[in-house]
C-alpha cells in the first residue's frame, strides 16, 4: 500500500512538471500524449509489431501512369504463419524484351525465383503471367522491379498492378518430410486455418509431442447422440491392469440406451446364483439408481437408462484374463404424458406418443376463445420439455360474446334467444311505435357471429334505422267527417302544429322532420331580410298557449325560398332548422310531405289550424279546396304556386296569426301538408277564400335545403 502511494505521488509530481512543456503543433497531439505518458511513468514501451495482413495490393510506382527509368523497387509481402500467398496480376505492361533483359518484375520466395515477367498480354517478346495466379510455398513473397535507363516506350508502359491474399495451407495433405521423421500425425490429422491438429482414435491419447498416439484408458466425455465404445485392446486382453472411466453425457431431453455386442467377456467367479465380479468388472452408474456391476461371459444386451448421463467404470487387475467388451450407444427423446382434451376445442397433432421438443397446439371451436389465467390469448402452443413435462398447461375455451348491441335511436332491442350477448345469441330491433317505424318496414334480426360482431340475417340491411311516422295522430277529431265552424282542437289530434314567436309576433308552422319546421316566408322576413335566428322561438306539444310557452325550441338557421315575392306572396314558403332534434310522441309528430304527383281535387276537405293572434287555445276548421278559376274570379289574384280553400258563404277561414300554419289533406289514413296558410282578402268574408302556398310545387327545394343544411 505504501509502495502504491509513493508511486502515485511520483506520477503526480511528473505530471505537474509537464506544465513547462509547450505543445508543438508539428509533433501533433498523439506525439504529445506519448511524451506525456513516457514522462509520467518514467519509462516507455514499444508498441508490438502489427499482425501480417491477410490481403493487400501492390503497384508499380506512378501506376497507372507510365513508370520512370532507372527504378530499383522491392516489396516484401507476408501473411500469418500457416498460410500461403496467392498473387494475382490485374494488369501488367512492362517493356518487352527477350528474357526480360531490360525491364523486369521478379517474384521470389526465400531468394528462389518463382518467375520473371515483362511485356504485355499480346506481346510477342517477354514473359507475361497471364491470368494464372502465383502461389508461394510459404507465408512470404518478395517482388523486385527493375528498369534500365533507356525506355523507348516510356509513355506507353504503365507497369503492373497485383492483388495478394492469404490462402490456408493444407498441411495434412503435404507429403511426408524427406528427413524420415514420419508423418505429421501418427493417426488423425485435422487441417485448421493457418495450422493443423493431431488427434487419436478411440482408446488412444496424444503424447506430449502432440503428434503420436499411445493406448489410453481415459475415455473422456461422449456427448454425441450416438457412438461406439470398447475396452482397451478389445477384442484382445489389455497388456496390463487398467482402470478406465467413460462418461456418456448427452443433451438434456434425451435418454441413453446401451446396446452391448454379443462378444462380451469380463473375468468372474461363477456361482449357482450367477457370476460374481471379484477383481474384474464394468460398473454402470445411472444417476438416482444403484450402480450395476457387469462381468461374466454373457452380454448384458440392451440397457435403457432413462437418463441423459451414464458413467462406465472398467477395472481389471494383473491376475485373471478379460477380453473386454464393446457397445453401441444411442439416444432417445424423453416422453411427455398425453396432453388431454380441451372442452369446446381440439388439440393437434394427435400422436401415439409425445417426445421431447414435440409441440402441440390448441384451438377452440367456432364461437369460442382461448383463455389462459383469465386472459384471452390469440394462439396456444406448448412444448414437451427435457424433464418430460409440458411447459404450459392446456388452456380453456370460453364462449365469445359480441358485447351489447348498438343502441337504436328512437327504438330498442329485444333478445330472441341466447344468453348475455354470447355466440349465436339473436336479437331483434324495433322502433318506438307508433311514432317511428323501421326503414323498409323489415324486421331486422341480428346474430352474434364468431367474429364478435352482430350481423344481420338480411345482407342488405347492416344497421337498422327508425324513421318518423308522419301524418298519423294517435287521436282523430271526432267530428272530422262533417263541416263545422272553428273549434278547439283536442290534445294530440294535430301534433304537427307549432306556434312561432318572432319578436313577439305570432305565426304558425308545422313539423316535417326531427329538426325541421315548415312555415310561410312572410313570417320570417322583415324589411326584405330574413330575421336573425335568435329572434325565432318555436313552441310545440300542447294545445294550450300558456302551457306551450313554457318550453321554447330555438332556431339554428332560417331558409326562405330564394324567389319569394313579398308583393304578391308568390313562393311564400320557408324552412326553420332547429338547434336540437325532436323526439316524437303523441303530442309532437311530423306531417307528411306531398307524394310525387300529389293532386288537389276541388271539393276535397282539408284541415287548417292555428293559434291566431290572441287565442289561448289551438283551433281548427275544415274547409274544401276551391277551384282555381273560382278563386281568381272572387278577386284573389293567385299564381300556379297557390290554391284557395274555403266556403262561399264565409265564416270558415284562417285569420291573423295563423299564417304559416298547415292545410292538411288526408289520404289513405295519413295527413299530408297540402298547403301553408299564406294570405287572403279577409277573414272568412262571404265570397272570399283563403289563399295557401301549394306545397307540392316545392318538394325538390325542400329536400335539397334539408340535405344541404
């Protein structure tokens, strides 16, 4: 410890003394560091010579430019011991002369000339190596390049370029040395890269000279899957007493079987109970078992050890005579138990026995999933291990489930069969009748399939949709069949009727979709402009105004017909989009839009309704469609976008505050929006009629506006 401290102190002192040494740029940092290390530890070590290269290149000076006269160059090539050098010319162009007298490239091995070269590939004189490589006898090669002072072709001859590489020497194939020292190896010669190794046959071992073999009794460890063993000198007695040990140790997962040949003889004492192994024996030791001593003249035959390790101890003394034994050993893979079965699944492959490294796979029947330790797994396999056990227990197959069916807006789902959304469960969707019906009118049934998705039995329908039922109130006005004056409307008889409030002014309208109200354009126009959205309030669901006013619905946007003319009320139609959708029930339900080709039959009775300007209850009246010519003759200038309704004696008509309300005709049990209360010369005056917007003329505009907004 004291010595280490003194050494460290001296080094620190030497390092501090280096502050007087200035860095010399010409030396470079590497030299400075080397100097620093030398001074700091008071001594330097020469770096070892680099290892010879395994390959490289040699070129004449200035190649590929022409070489100069009066050259005398030499290259000493070397590769590691145990290798030869193969020299291959990629190009050679040297002044040609007979015997390469003037300019010459000479290749030598230990001063022995292997070749002299000059000329070029097609020259008549000289000696060109061609494409054949030059192989050195050893690991060295010398090249010399000489040129004279007169080179008439100096501007044409570019010299040479060559590649060299190390080639392994096969010492084992070389002839025996001429000095009579015998072969390199007395029994087995193994060529290696750059060298060779000697080995011996079984029962022999190498002497210290690493070349010759001598009889051995140390069998070593045998780890190959099969092999052959025999006693020293077999089938003859060994020259003296032996004590040998052989260990067979193969890979875990395999078991060793010993198969003794019939020619078996180990000296023994014979008794009535059998041979006794007194002085000579072969003892077989298997882990976890009692050792077995074998002797006598009868072969033990086949011994299956059920172990991957076996030790054989062979012992003889100088007395008695044993010819010995011979055996072949082989290995067998360890067996694993039958894996069993998986409920609702199968195990493959099915074999008569399962051995080490065998794999089995488990999969579930359709509609079931693989589960291990409470977790689902995509696939399962297990391997027979070296200890004869499967590395994983078999999984379980659990029935899959598709999860809760997607909820149906304005509808529901009914379980028809199955349990907890499991495989093959069947559900049926339904709509909240009588306010909604399934699109297409088809009962939609879905089944939980093996891909964990609910799939429809009808490939056309992938997801059911509930569409509103229009124009079918849950209650009908009892006096509908006869003409009457204005009456209060019972609850739920005109569920499409809405009341608009725009800056305090009342108007009418009707529900035509879950987010759309249809009304008259004159309700939502002021000074030629559409009123702001925030000034519009919509009320629905009640026939009593006081109750109605408690729950306003707000407008998201207002859309008037682009060709509305406020001077004559032509195109008097508008749509209001609501901020939130409506859920329909008995008190709020849409009225149907006119069907394609809808007709307005003169005399057909229609139902018009409204809250009026000051009324507190919803009122209705039934009035017939009036002939267009009759209407015009009464002093009402109507266009093709209008029609009239009323009775000549008057007293039945829409009036102030009803504008925008519905005029409904009934066809096949459904009310449809034939008209919108637009204008009139008075309120129920004799000989005068109310004028309504002919809705059937605007179906395309209505649909386009709703789709685009």
